[in-house]
């Protein structure tokens, strides 16, 4: 019958369990890096005073402790050590072929304890770099293709922009292995620092790339006075929103001037300076030229006193009146008059 058979099997397994021994538990499996090290530590301390301790790599023997004498397999002579209290095995100078199962068996007078865990050795990620930007990127026109590459065992690829995760969208596409991202058509807010992190459970490395989206000129504006007195100094300045920053040229009454600075300055105005000023902003990457609205300047004969001049005149008049009053008082007191 089926039931008694199952019962016997269960009982038999329990009995075998007693013989084979109790469990020594490891908290997790282990990861290591080629050239790095690993310590196979139990989750909790094993009972003390073992008669015999054995560590095996699958079947092959690594090291053992019997009657206080440590015996290390020649192949592990320089690489393996045992902590005789915690029974932790430490392996240094790891190689790919250390990947596998590690078994610990501890014999006490009252029975045998067994435990096993596993190790995967990865080659560290190295030489991570971001490439792909050749020509300058122009807003609404370019597509940015950025590729992340590196050496070693790569098990995960993660992207971020300005320290926030970069997510797929209707303009952001990732290749199936996540190693390339295509963004486009680009907009100005795509500018920033792109970060790619290549990782495996033993190591990770991040590469960064600054991306600049070129645009403009936009909002080309002239700032300055529209009326000025004859003989005064006057400056008009031109501004534009542009990446890279724009260069400027100026026209007077529709005719090119030789001025190619942000500011158009007239040191001493005369009547010929009245008229319409226009500035043109140029972005040498987007190859766009944009004109400002024209700004009219009127040079006024006589009328155009500056605040400074007015204050000067007022002070001059007050000082003159003061002098005259003082003189009158003086003359009155000395009775040379009236
Ligand atoms: C591998 O990476 C780990 C963690 O970053 C580091 O501790 C270890 O020294 C590296 N190994 C080599 C061989 O560079
Ligand atoms: C493991 O690899 C090392 C070199 O990386 C080699 O010397 C050794 O013989 C290999 N061990 C086994 C068991 O294949
Ligand atoms: C980016 O990738 C797209 C589609 O794969 C392609 O059409 C475009 O030419 C690429 N751009 C650059 C700058 O490589
Ligand atoms: C790491 O890469 C090597 C080859 O470069 C390969 O032989 C090995 O299996 C890889 N290891 C893992 C854990 O992916
Ligand atoms: C690519 O990255 C996305 C999230 O960034 C993740 O959901 C996906 O599993 C990754 N694909 C591969 C092949 O790594
Ligand atoms: C006005 O000033 C300009 C220099 O800014 C000078 O070349 C020009 O001769 C002057 N015109 C008159 C009428 O004074
Ligand atoms: C383009 O303009 C920028 C800023 O005005 C300047 O730094 C750069 O040298 C210019 N490049 C070329 C190729 O003219």
C-alpha cells in the first residue's frame, strides 16, 4: 500500500538525517571578485570543542582541523585560512574557477553537523565609459545616441540623469541590453550629466557624460535710453537667450555698423546719432541669426540735462544765493551800506 510505504520512507529519511547530522546554516550565498577574497561565515556560532572540522570545495578537500592540527591542501596553501573558533573559511586571491559549492562538516562526540553554501566569482567591472556624441546636439533637430561600455562581468546596467533615474518615454529609448539610450528629438531640458552604472554582485562602476543641447538665439532685446541730451554718453545693450552664448552685431538705420560687442556705446552724442538701432544675435552652433526689434534713439538739443547736471546746477545756484545773503549780512553789520 502507498501510505505505509510513504511512512517508512519518511521514517527512514529521519533516521538518515540523524546519522548524516544536523544543519550548520549560512545566512546567504556568497559573491566574490577575481583577485578579491571571501569569508564563509556561519549565521550563528557553532558548538565548541569539535573533534574534527573539514572544508571541501564540492568534493575536493580544502582544509581540515583534527586534534588541533590544521591540514591544508597544497593547492590552497597560500589562499585558505580557518578561524578555529567560528570555523569561518577565508579564501583570498579568488579565481573564476573558485565558483561552486562549499561544504563544511564538523564532528562532535555526539554527532556530525553539516552545512553548505555557494560562491560565484565575478570579474570586476572596469573601464566603464560613455560614448556616442559626435556632432553638437541642436534642439528639436538632433537625436542623441549614448552608449555605455565596460569590461568584466556585467549583470546590470543602470542609467541616471543628474542623479535621477532615466526612464523610457516617447523620446527616450533603451536598447534591449540597456547599454544604449537614444534621446530625441532633443529639447533643452535634456542638457545635463548622464550617468551609467555597470555592475555585478561584487563590484560596480559609474561613467558620466555632460550633454549640452544647443538652442537659440531667442528673446533678442535692446535695453537702453530712448532720449539723450546732446553731448552725453549713451549705451545700448543687447541680450539673447542662447546656448552657446550669442555674438552680436549692430545696425543703425538699417545699415551695418562695425560694432560687434554686446554693448553699443556713443561717448559723446551729436544730432547724427538720432535714429533706429537694431542688434542681430548669432549662434554659431545652431547657425541662426535673429534680429531684435528696432530701438529708436532721439538726441535732444539742450533739453537733455541729466540728473547729475540738474543737481549740479541746483547746488551751484544755492551756493551763489548763500554767498550773496552772507555778503548782504556782512555789509549791513559793518554799516557800509544803508
Ligand atoms: C573588485 O572590486 C571590489 C569592490 O569594489 C574590491 O574590493 C576589490 O579589491 C576589487 N578587486 C580587484 C582585483 O580589483
Ligand atoms: C583554476 O584556475 C587557475 C588559474 O586561474 C589554475 O591555475 C587552476 O589550476 C585552476 N584550478 C582548477 C581546479 O581548474
Ligand atoms: C541615433 O540613432 C538613430 C536611430 O538608431 C539614428 O537614426 C541616428 O542617426 C543616430 N544618431 C547619431 C548621432 O548617431
Ligand atoms: C565572467 O566572464 C567570463 C568571461 O569574460 C566568463 O567566463 C564567466 O563565466 C563570467 N562569469 C559570470 C559569473 O558571469
Ligand atoms: C533595462 O532597464 C530596465 C529599467 O531601467 C529594467 O526594467 C530592464 O529589466 C533592463 N533590461 C535589461 C536587459 O537589463
Ligand atoms: C558725430 O559724432 C561722430 C562720432 O561719433 C562723428 O564721426 C561725426 O563727425 C559727428 N557729427 C557731427 C555733425 O558732429
Ligand atoms: C562660437 O561662439 C562661441 C561663443 O560665442 C565661441 O566661444 C566659440 O569659439 C565659437 N566657435 C566657433 C567655431 O566660432
